C-alpha cells in the first residue's frame, strides 16, 4: 500500500486532559496499563499494511518522540516507517501549526517526495479499531474526492460533535459544527441506507478521520484555512464529491479526564466494547522485556494487571494496574486507573527515601483508593485514604493532586505522605 501516506495528528495543548498532559502530549498519555493513546491509530495502520506513517507533533512532544523511537522500527525490507515531523521553521513558514490543516500544509515538502495517491488523516487521541483498508477501498469505489469516517450518534451526543448530512447514496451535502442541545437538526438524520441496523433516529458525526485524493489535498490546502473540520471540509462540500464511510463499532474521542477515566475502567468489564485481546488485530506498543507480574497474595476482581507488577496482600477491584506497579500489604484499589512506573527504585534510593521520611514509588501499606487516576511514578505513602471519605470538594488543583469531574487525579511523580486523606 505504498500509494497511501498515513498522517497522524499529534494533537494540540490537551488542556482538557490536564494534568495528564502537563509534561506530555495527548497521544503520549498512557492507556490500558501498558499502551499509549498513539498506539491505537498506528496499530490500525499496521494491521491494514499501511506502513508509511508520519506523526505531526508540536506541544510537549519529547515523551511521544521517545516512545515512537523505542517502539516502531521496521526492518529494511518492508520500506515502511513511522516518523515524527515536529513543527519547524522554514524559509516559507516561521510560526507554529495553526490547526490540523495547517500542520499538513506546512509538511507538504516532506509528503510530496513519497508521491502518494491518497492521504489518510488520523487523530492521535481516539480509541477505536477500524479496518482502514476497507475504508480506503470504499473511498476508491465511491469515486469521491474526499471520504469522511462517520459514526452514528444520538441527539444528545450530537450536540458537541461535527454533524454531517448525507443522501441515501452516502454523499455528504451539508456540515454542522457542534449544534448544541436546542437547535433543530431533524433534517440531518442519517438515512437508513447508510446507517443500517439503527432503529432509532441517528445522526452522522465526523470522527475526524479522512481519506483525500492526493490532488484534492493540494487543492483544498491552497489557502490559509487552519482546520479540517471547521474550515476545509465545509468549504469542500460545496465544491466536490465527499463520501460518508459509516463506522458502527466502538469509538471514543479521549478529550476529557472523564472520557479517559471511563474508557480505561470500561476495559475491566467482562465484555469490554474495545477488545484489547483481539489477536487478529493487535495493539502494538513498546516492548519492555519485563518479568511477569507477581501476586504474593491478594484478591483481584475484574481488573487488568500489566507486566512487571508486584502485589502483596491487596484488594483490587475494577481497576487498571500499570507496568511496574508495586502495591504493598493491605492496600485496596477500587475503580482506579494506575499507570505504573517508568523504573524500579533501587535499594539505595529506598534507603534514601526512608532517611528523608519519603514513601517509595507505588502504593503503600494499608492505603485505600477509590475513583482515582494515578499517573506514573507516583509515591503514595502508607495509610492514605483517597476518594473514600466523601469530602465535599470543588474541581481544581490542590497542591499535589487535582479533582476533575469528581475524579481524583494524582499527577506524574507526585508524592503523598503517609496518612494523607483526600
């Protein structure tokens, strides 16, 4: 599939995912105990044998660059690559990317050398598993200049998404950006012919995933428009044929802390909508060569434990336990997303912590945590109580922790002293 160039957009500042995005971009946020969000679109591409992949980055990109460099190296016989294109100054451009379309425009000098017939535009912070080869084939068969992946949504979800109006043949005729809860959008209902199996009134929401004919991409970006969804697509609808590709499977835009938390916890259910155990279409990530997790003693119910963990006499329910997580005697986790650690502390470091009365990285003895996100390398002392005592607090930052949508977020490298109550 050398005719296709895949472009993954590295995302903006990610303010709605703060503090998880304090020191990293949205695509680099850990997910599911061992993955990063960017692994999802890259894996979709690899599973479709689309191996010419560029990732456009700008904000807090060091962590993402390191992950890509350690993870995605193809052999010299495949002619494939996963390469980072960071925002750069050139004789033609001296400013930052102004939006999704502007990011692609400013990198045309790199894309043209591959002589692609099609550009596949993907987001770096969405959760889904799509047959991208089917998407491309349907685009070719339709004769469209652009195809947009769409997912059927109800009226409630349509309020905050870009809604597309399509005819029975799947040709998009109109676009409406975030109509809100009160606007009458009954004229945008999806035809049954392109949203089969839906017995209710559905609307087609743009997933921000596009296929462009190469010539069309050049034409559409021959202007100063910054964004695909807000500017390029609405203008193109009036000028050329744009097709709708209906995607009826699980899709989640990881835009907020609440979205992120719920998507992770949903993985722990008996039959999660996003199946990370599909061996036909695996999710690729960094190979850490860690030992298996060791459970010295404990009660673990409907939870996920990644590799390299050591759990001793703990109770874990509906939780994600990330790589290298150390959980000490008598600790309890309920509905917790724990991202784990980047390293194991040495015995020397542990002695230094003890001398300074600091906790080690991990979850201390007797600590009880409920309804929280614990970022990497957090050191939580013994006897802490987090999210248990129903203490009334408003959303905001409280020193070494945050509360967002009622979810306690412990930032990366945070230290909670023994006996802390949140």
